[in-house]
C-alpha cells in the first residue's frame, strides 16, 4: 500500500503529494567524446589537405559546374535515370505479378528474367545492348518493320535498355516483397466483394504494398542516378561523359570530377527530399513516426504539419 | 450424383437461398468437410457452431467460392456456386463469372479485413463504384445511409486504424451491404472483439435479421443464436452432427458430442 492510500478515502487530489522530480546524474559516455574528437580531427585533416593542395585549382570548379556541356550532362543524367527507372518500375511490377502467378510458365519466365539480369554486371549489359548489331545487323519485325540496328540502337536507347531492364530485375524483387507483405485477408475481402484479380491487385494490394515498396525504390533511384554514369561507355553524354569530353582538352581533370560530383550530390539530395514526401503520401491510414525532415518542417511551419495528424 | 438433374433442385415452391448437398473439401490429405448437407431458406438466419478446426470457416468460404469444393453440389439462389452445368457435364466458371456470383453474397470476417488505406466511406463505396460502376452520387448516398444505420455517421472520414474493433466490424458490415447482397455470411464476427464491444456488433446483425436478410452466421454467441437464429447447426470434425431450431439444440441436444461442446462453451 502507498502513502496516499493510507490517508484514507477523504484525501482528495490535493492531498496527493507532488512526486519528487528525478534529478539523476546522467551516465557519462567518455568513449563517445573521444570518438567524436578523433572523427572531427580526421575530417579536418582531410579537408585541409584538399584545400592546401596547390595542384587543385578550386577557382575553376564553379565555372565548370555551369559549363554548357556539364549542364547538358546533368540534364541527360536526369533524363536517363528517370526514364530507365520508369522502365524498371514497369518491368518490375509486371515481373513481380508474373512471378506470383499460379501459372508455372509465367512465373518461371519472370524468375529467369530476374536471375539473368541480376546475375550479370550492368556494365556488360550496357555493352551488350550497344553492340547488339554484331548479333543482329538489322532489326526486323516480320511484315511490319525493318531497320539498321545501328540506327536504332542509339546511345540513348542502349543506355535506357541496359539500365532500365537491369533495374526491372531488382524492382521485381522489391515489388514482390511488397505484395507478399499484404495480409491475405485483404484479398479475401476484395474477392468477397466481387472484385476480380486485376482490380484487387490495382486497388487493394498494390496501393498497400507501396508503403513497403517506396523506401527501397527511392534507394534504387538514387543508385540509378549514380549508376547512370556507366552509360558513358555507350557514348551517352551524361555527366561523366560530358566531363570526359571536356577533360580531353584541358588540364582541369580533377576539378571537373569535383564539379560533376557536386552535381550528383545535388541531384541525390533533391530526390531524397522528394522521396520523403512520397513516403508520407502512401503512409495514409497508418500510424507513422515523424521523420527528420518532417520535424524540420514542423519548426518552420508548425500549423501545416500539425494539421496532418488526424 | 452426376446423372441426376441438378438444374432444378427444388420441386417444392421457393428456392432456398443456400443449398448444400454432400459438400466435401480437402486441403491436401486433410479432409476438412466430409459431406455437408443443409438448406438456408430465404430470409432465414442460420447459426453455425462447433469446435475449432471443425470446418465452419471453410464451409462458409465455400459458399462464396473463396474455396473450391471437391465433391457434392452447392447452390446459392438456385445457381451452382463456381460452376455451370450443361447436361451431365460441369464446367468451371471464369474468374469474371465467379466474381459476378460473389456480388450477390456479402461476407464479414473475424478480423474485419477493412482496407487500411481507405477511409470508412471509401471502404464502403469501393465495390459499388469499381465493381458495379454505379454513379458516384448514388453510391455515396447509399454508403452514408448504411454508415448511419450502423451508427457510424460521424466516422465517415476516419481511417480503420483509428477505429475500435467494434466500429471496424460495423464498417465491414456496411461495406458488405453496400453491394446489396441477397445473402450475408458472418465468420465469427465478434470473436476478435473486447467483450464490451460485442453487443454493438450483434445489435447491427440483429437489426439486419429483422429487416429480412438471409444470413449464415458462424458464432460462439449462444444468446444471439437462440434469440435471432431460425436454425442452428452443430459441426464437428467436418460433418454436421446435429441441426434444428436453436432452442431445441441448445436446451436439449440429442447428440453426446453436442452436449459435450455446449457444456464447454455455455
Ligand atoms: N488454406 C488451408 N490450407 C490448409 N489447411 C487449412 C486451410 N484452411 C483451413 N485449414 C484446415 O482446415 C481445418 C478446418 O479449418 P476451419 O478454419 O474451417 O475451422 P473452423 O471451424 O473455422 O475453426 P475456428 O473455430 O478455429 O475458426 C483446420 O484443421 C485447418 O487447419
Ligand atoms: Mg473459423
């Protein structure tokens, strides 16, 4: 029995004493301090080394950042990464649904696709597409279409197919995991309402699977932004190739690499923020923890975010 | 079996809403339904009781073809469930035709199975809009009426996660009713609920029964069965052991297995 109880039933709320506030001395993490100091020190050494090097002309970097070729390269990087990702997502959804189909032929084809394109390097795949004319000099769809393969397989097409089809294999696994995460009771409920398989997939399963699918897809896209630099080997003029083109006739190789790295960082950062909003959109109807960016926004515009909490 | 004329199973007056003849179902080597015979007349409420694993859910799921039966015949409103009979031959229905059959049958699950990414109103409107492609205004009006009927007019824009179990189950009932089914199947609709929430769901079901809905209810609520049920079926080990009026079965069970089961649950 506690003190308050022994005071009898007449003791109203005022009779309950304020509990004493906890004034404990927190555990001191000396190790953490040492690690922090070491890390800061090391970081400073690296930064000054770069800053002090008289081989690097830092002044050249800003102008390189905005060189026409580089700007165009950034645009092409964005173009190829977005189109290849879209292709990857479409192929991934199709392959995932096929993989889960009760039809063994359909599901084997999907399994083979994933196995082949995940099992070979994307750089090799890019080169295979680019050199497809060695195996098929002309592209022929009997009775409909015929063209010189080299004319069809432009750098863009080769990069799109190479990156997109490879991405599809990874997306297939991500989408499949998302679909499998949905409670089978959801499908029962949809079927019981008279929804057929397609409608159930489109309206019930996939929207819920999105919550599971989007975070890794965001990572895939950020990877794609960087992996698209491999498209330089098929002569696609994205950032790395653009840099190559300039660097061939200049001495500012390192500075150029620095400049395109900054562009990659800008692109990946912007898309990380976009990903956050997408995730929130698909978290509808679920309890969710507030993310870092959400808390930052809450500081800037407390009302807007507050209104989100239903 | 095959040679008998199955197209007009009933000779005497009105077609029963559900009619099962020797329905069998196995999962792999496990026989879960071992020849179920029963009829549910239009407007009747049939309650099904029985121990865990006796096949109650499986039988209910067979009625709307969520499970395929292996043998026997099952009709809903005079139509073979999941199959078409032409002469002596039985043809499987296409997925679209099965879906069409299911529109006539509402189902309520033990675990509610509401769509968590949709609000209450969206849950109720989804099937009439997307399956029956009815105009939005009509569907909305009907959905609001139904939600009002189950006492949730003020929860229209709420997501399922923010509702209590009892409220979720009432939404689930409204969602099934939105398709204007001729038959409602309930699979232990109150088993997942806290005791104080059971009543509100049973009230809705009782009202539905009064309105003349044909219902098959798997339940452990003997009070509900006695009061609302027109007939009671006791299932054990995949077979119907005893059936009759709820009063008779509950107060003077003829079979020892029924007595044993009732002594445990009452
Ligand atoms: N999809 C399935 N695959 C394999 N076995 C199954 C499947 N569904 C049910 N069973 C088995 O069939 C038997 C009957 O299950 P059913 O769910 O119909 O019982 P029940 O009477 O509804 O029990 P409960 O009161 O626990 O809900 C059980 O032994 C169960 O394990
Ligand atoms: Mg069950």
